[in-house]
């Protein structure tokens, strides 16, 4: 018997990749398959026929940036314990957050932040690449918002330079809006920033198998929890999937 040849998919149903996902062509560009490897293409795929509106961009940012989602959970604490876990959004109106986000764009080599500035805005990178340099240390946030892996950098103190390494789109929030909208997570922001600056997770064996980008993602998913005197943080024999890092202990009077 002769070998049977497959018919072309032209004119028929869209061809599929090995995992069964339809392959979508974006306005004549290279074809991409929706999936983990094309995460940032989510907006482009979802809005094949039009550019995402400002409202859609803000909604996507809020949905994918853990610290903005964290605004919805009040975590006022006395003795702070950092837990690695996902924060559930529930509380501050999304419309208020959207109103507080101001869209900005920067061209290649354009400074976003200059060391020594007194600017107090908080920046959330939406897309592009930002290079942050501090003294002899340099960090590269490659595709920071492309995969939402490096969603934000806490720029409360201008002790570093941040320069666009290409076309960058981001949102800023001024200090007054931060004090109102991010009031419930200001302490969380502070400890995430300090843990990132001092490489806390870098020095823990349990996270040694993770690369720097993955450890940064873990920091972006930390939350704060309060424990009063004599409260149990964990009990011997319990099954739990949380990792605790004690960052502040208040002395009993």
C-alpha cells in the first residue's frame, strides 16, 4: 500500500501545535501559540483586532502585579512574619487604583530615575527593559513586565539610576496616592525592598536551587502576618506549605 499523505490545513480549521492549542497569526507577524512561552502575547492575542486601551492596560497591570493585588488585604502587624504565598485581591476599589496610575513611556537610553533626585513616585514597569545601577552593582531587569516576573521596583529613595534599555512603558503613582491606596501594604513594600536589597533569599539553602529571577518572584509573592505573644507560628507535626522568615520581633514589656 502506498503511503498516505496529510492534506494541507489551508482553507480548513486552524492547525494546532503539539499541545493542541490553536496557532494564531497576529496581523501578518510570526505565528505564535498561546501558552507559557508566549505569556506576554496574552494582550496581543486577546486583542487581535485592536490595540489595548488604557483602561485594559491598567486592568492587566493590576491583575498581574502582586503588590497591587495585595492592596486589597489589610495586614497591619506588630510582630512581622513574611510568608511566601499568593495574596488574594479583596477590598480597595479597582477604579481607585486605576485612577492613581499615570501612564508614562521612555525611549532607549532615556533616564527614568536619576540618583540623587527627590522624586517620590512609585513606578510599575508594564513592558520593556530597565537597567538599574547602584555604585558598582548593576541589575538588569530583562523583559521585566513582558512576563510580569519583575513587576515593580521600590524607588522611595533615589539611591540608584534607572535607564530604559529600549522602549519602555510604565505607570507611576505619586506619593499622595500611594499613602492612600497602598496604605495597607506600605510595611510589606518596605520589607520586600529590604529583603531584596540585602539578598535575604540568596542566603537561604532552601532557595539555592532557584535562579535570581525566580527568587525575585518569590519576594514578589511574600505577605505579612501578625503574631501576638504566645501565639503559635507553627506546630511540630503539622503539615504546612509556608516558609517563614522573621524580619522583626517586638520585645514584651
